[in-house]
C-alpha cells in the first residue's frame, strides 16, 4: 500500500458525493425511464440488458464505498495500520465463491474471496458509468430526433393522401412510403439503436415523389408559395424567440451567475433568400426539397432556442420554490415559538437564497438543513 491514507479518504469522500449525484441524475433521466418502461428488441435490448447489469453493480459499488468510508472514519486510530488497510488496501469484498471439494488442498479454504481497494472499485465504477451513460444517451438522442421526424413524415403522408385519391397518380408511391414508415416507427419504438436513420430520408423522397406526381404546376406553385410564406413566419418566430431567450439568459446570469447563453445557431436567412430567388425565377420544382430541409433546420433551431429559455426559467422556478418552502417553514417555526432558536439556520438560508448570484445547490442544502432543524426542535 502506497500513499497517504488520510488524503485518499478525503478524495474518496468527495468522489462518492459526485457518484451519488451522477447516479441519481442518470436514474431520473427521461431516456433511462423510457428504456425501463418499453419492451425493447434487437440491438437496444442487448445493450440495455448489459447496461442494466452495470448500473446494478454501480449502485452496489456506491453502497460498498460508502460503507468502507464510514468504517474507516469509525476506526479509533486514523494513523494506524487498520486505517491504512481500510482506505488503501484490498478491504472491499467483491464476491465469495465456494471452492469445490475436489479442487481444495488439505489446508485450503472452502470459500474464495475476491477483493479490491476502494480506489480500484472507484476506477471500475467510472468505466461502468461511462458504458451505461453512453447507451442511455444514444437511445435518448435517437428517440428525441427520430420519433418527431417520423411523426412529421406521417403527417406529410396523410396530407398528401387527403389531396389524392387511392386511384390517382402517386397513390402507389405513397402507399410504399406509408408501409416503410410504419415499419420504421415500429422498430424505432423498441430498438432505437438498431434503426437506419437514412431510411427516413428515403421515405421523405417517396412522399415528395408522390406529392410531385399528383401535383400540377399551378397547384405546386400555390402550395409552395404558402409554405414559403410560412417559412418567413417561422423565421420571424425564431428572431423573436432568440430575443426572448437572450433576455431570459441575461436574467438567469444576473440571478445565478455566468454560464447562461443562447447557443449560436446557423444563419438561416441566406438559404431562405435562395429559395425566394428560385420562386421569383419560376423554378418551383426545385423548391420543395430545399424548403423542406430549410424548415427542418428552422424548427430544430426554434426548439433549441426554446430549450435554452426553458433552462433559464427552470432555475428561476427552482429558486422561487425554495423560497416558498423556506417561508412556509419559517411561518411554522413562528407559530411554535421556535423562530429565535432557529435564527442561525434561517440566517444561513438568507445568505445563500436571497442573494445574486444564487447557488441553488447551497440554497437547497440550507433550506433542507433549516427543515431538519425545525423538525428536531419541534419533536
């Protein structure tokens, strides 16, 4: 064993706190809940089954690390060999297995113990966490991107179907698009890691082809002119949303410190101006795919800006919720005549919750501490 056991124990304590935060955040993620709730198939089922085993080991590792730290702190001699072994040695039992009688020597033990040091267990857990987080992130990203895209395509299929009859030109191509989209959506729901994203582009091509086959030049101009007008409205919405998000980010920065900014997005105006030029020149047949791609990018930008504004708003809501809780606890303390006894705890809450920038983590801890103190004083 090499190293300073006291320094290693401090490192382990800090690491365990971060482990707890990251495991809880992973467990509460929407993608992880979806993976648990859905009947998975294919590649996703295989990868998630392995990831769940890793996640179980992670929680068990967290319990073992916490126990090891608690036992180390309880030792009477923090400078002695027992303390050093507990912190630096192979003090954590990973598993016990029975040694078959035929494989034992006369003096051999009946059980075989696999053990490791707390630091070794932490390193193993780090690798396991990356594995689980990777599966959750990739599955969540696939669902987040491809399910809305599939829904948009389904709406496009239904829109074209309303415009054509089953026996009119373009119906057969549209039926093929519909069949492939239904199959893609079915697989996507249960196996997001196993689908081929390029299939959506192929289906979009079929939908556009069916639309083009049934649309006359006059109808095409009318439809695309309307879509182009909607694109300009969408661009105006993005401009307004970016201004609102920038203001929300500025407010959040004032209240919670730096780090809040609207992510920079692509300049959508040149591409829309190019579509306008095609329309002015009468090249309507070239507009549909370009306008569809522009609209997809524009809606993605609008969602991105909206998410940035939501994040800032969520922080303010969290701060207000903490203030509401604290004021409710204070009122209860006053009713019971405990206000003076809890003065120090109340002052700590005011120091971190009613200032700018506000550290929400510290504020939540202070409010929780005030609640615990009130509970103890009232009991």
